C-alpha cells in the first residue's frame, strides 16, 4: 500500500509522540529522547530520567514503567521494569498475599516509595543490543501505568531513545554483488607443442633390422605410427624436430652396444618414413641416436622378483657410476647369480624412444578465428579460444566456447571464472563452486567468484575470509557490503567510499559524515526510491525540511521504505510545524 504524505506525517506523529495520560499532566523524559547510533557490535547506551508530574499517582497506587525495544511496530525485547510502590499500596498488597495467597508478578522489581505531592524523577539506564535480524531503525519505548493494571486512569507511552540505523539502508551483499567477468587481451603466441613415446621392439641378437613377426613388433610400430601420424599429416602443423633413440642390452661392450642401438633407431626412422609418406623437409628434421640402457632395468627386475642378490647388484652400480657400463658389467658377471641374470633379467625387447616438437599455425584475424573454430577447435591455443569466446555474442554459444576451452585447457583460470559467472547467474552456487575447484591456486578474479558462491548461500564469514586479501575493485566492493552487513561501519566506509554510489553514501551517513554523503548523492543520477530516501535523510539532517518532505514522498513509492520512514529519527521534525500543513489528494 502506498502511504500518502498526510497519512505518513500523521503516523509519524502517532508513533513518535506518545500517548498523553487521561488525567493530569503526562509523564515525560529528560532530556528529550535522543537520536542514538549503534556501535560496530550493534549496541547503544540509553540514559535518561523519567519525570513523573505531581499528583500523578496516589499513596494507594503502584507506578510501573516498562521499557521495551521495538523495530518499526514489531516488539523485540522487554527490559527490567521500574516499579514504585506507595506506602498504602504496599500494605494492601501484603494483605492480599496473606488472605488470597496472591503471587505478585513484580515482586522482584518493586521498590517502596513514599508518594509526595512534588515531581518525581526516576533515573533510567539500559545497554541495548540490536539483534542482527533488525533491518531498520529501532526505538526504546516505556509504557507507564498506575496500579499495575495497564488500563488505569493514568497511562503514558514515552519515547526514551530513537536508534538511528542508516547502515541497514545498504543493499544486501547478494543483491548488489559485483562479479568479475574476465576477457584478457588477445595475445598471439607461438603454439609449440611437444610429445614423446616409446616402442618396445624385439631384434635378433646383434641385429638392427625390424622383423614384424617377432614378439609385439607389429603392434608396437602401429602404436608409434598412430601417435605420430596426426602431427605428420596435419596441414596446420609444422614438424620442428623428431629425435629417435635406440637402445641395446647392457651386456656386451659399451661401444658395440652404442653403435647397435643407433642402427636400430635408423631402422625405426626408415620404417616411419615409408609408412607416413614424410616430405623431404620433415625427414630432414629427424635425428637418430642411442641411449645406454645400463644395468638399472636389470636391477629393477631383480628387485621386483625379490631376488636375494639384488643388493649385490645395487652395490656394484652405485660403486661404479658413469655412462660407460662396461666396468659395471665386468663386476656383475663375476657374481654367482650371473647365470640367473642372463636367463631371467636381461630384457628380450629393446626400447626405441622418440621425442617430437611441432608448431601449430596461428590464427590472427577475427574472421579466421571464428571460421576455423567451427572446423578445428583442437588446433587452437588458450589465447585463441578466449578470443573466440570474446567474439561470440550469444550467451549460450559463448558458454559452449568456454566449455570447449576447459576441455582442452582444464587449468584455464579465465574459463573457470567465466563459467562460474554463468552458473551464478543461473542461481546454481554449488555448480559454480565445483567449476572453481579445479586449479591448485586461485587468481583474484576466481577468489571473488568463489566468495560469491558463499555470499549467495548466506555464509558471510567464509566470504569475508576469502575476500580479505584480494586486491580487486569488485572484491573490495563486495567486502565493503559484507562489512556493512556485519555492522563494521568504519571498515565498510573505507572500502565503499571510493565507489561513490548510494551504498557508500549510506556508510557516510552512518559515520555522521553528512557533507560527504551529500557530495556523493549530488553526483549520482540515481532517482530510485532508496536513493531518494538517502537524499531525504541528508536534507533532514541539514534542516531543509521542505526538501526532505518532498523526497520522503518520492521514496514512499517503495512500501518498505514508506514503513521505515514512520520511525526514521531524522524525519521526526517532518511531522510537526517545521514542515507546515499540506494537502495531498493522492
């Protein structure tokens, strides 16, 4: 329901002015109710005196003052009552206790008092803690009654304290969260890739020619061909190097084995050349060589088999290190276990290792990137896929590009962050957190997105922990909103002040920096009800009642703000003569 201005002002007067007693003068507060602001822990100290006029209650009466905390019109908490028993009332009460077994509900609070004709001043002091559930202003109100019945001849409602809580005008973190969308600058980088593998081939002793009928030679060669063919035949790839290394068993002279191993590498090279139809340029980048197999494979096989002489072989290898294994062989042959070694642990197959590098062609123009993505996304590097994502306007297609990017580059922080952004927009915080759990460490953008998943779940403490050391504008803004929600106003103010928006103006008001709040709002084009409400508070604090009144009317388009205005301490004067009477036909 939209409240009209006369109704709004009348309601303010009713709720803030109190109810006069039906007989004699009303009870009052001295000094008049003050506007108080809670500290970072949500606490305020209320201290005043309740002034009871003369002849307000007789010697036959009890005076009860019941302080209570309200937010809007909602009762929050009741505090220790002040109970004064006049002399005759106390005697009557004692008789009731004896004759009727009456249980006095105020027995723990009652203080005997000799009623006099003069004015009575009753001190009141109370530390008030605002619950986190209060999302607006609050009031400490005292209900005054005589005889304890609450409906007797004299009854007053006193406003003891107005608790101004502007910080609650700040948006909730989940409503104003700033997510980070990352689109890095497109950088053209050489796309150099590397691969390696091995084929375990069997050869006739002391021979290097490859026979397909021996062992698994046919399958091993087919596997090597399958691995290299995509590189050799890819029109987008340029083979930079292909190094093939042959090996021979450790037994026999080192010189002979080295020559034999190289010959076996040449055989593998020739076989590949014939199978893959390699160009002359590709063949020119192939290099062959040999690597000593040494006695370590023999030692590993003996250890795996649990052979009792494993330690003896290990001791020889460690005592005579070096690339030439002839010395090691000479000592190993002298061991009693040599026949076992020769029969069981000298491998029948020999490894042919290969290592290759190649460069994929770069795509530099946007048109080329988009066209090639439809055909060969596997030929892109991370930068190129990120550029395709940036060029894709449709959000569904853009998301698909990022999913493709994660497929080929699982550790891409940008892709993970932006996919999490989409998940958060869908309201799927769990999926976003799962997406972000991929890398071992987090970039500032990813930390901000991860914190967002906890903010949407209401786990503000975890979000604060994640954002505390993140040097990112969005993260600092989000942290400021969280600090505001935790009522850590000074910290929130410092974090939000550079952004100069409505939330930062709210923090300035909460710090009583009204001039700064006004300077911020003067530069903003925001005319939303919340922004107008903040401007109304600024005008009211500056004594510009007519301006404040007009702004309250605009802000009241929001029913929640209209209700809040009824109890806004800064608007109390708007209900009185300072504003003047108006008519409103709405």
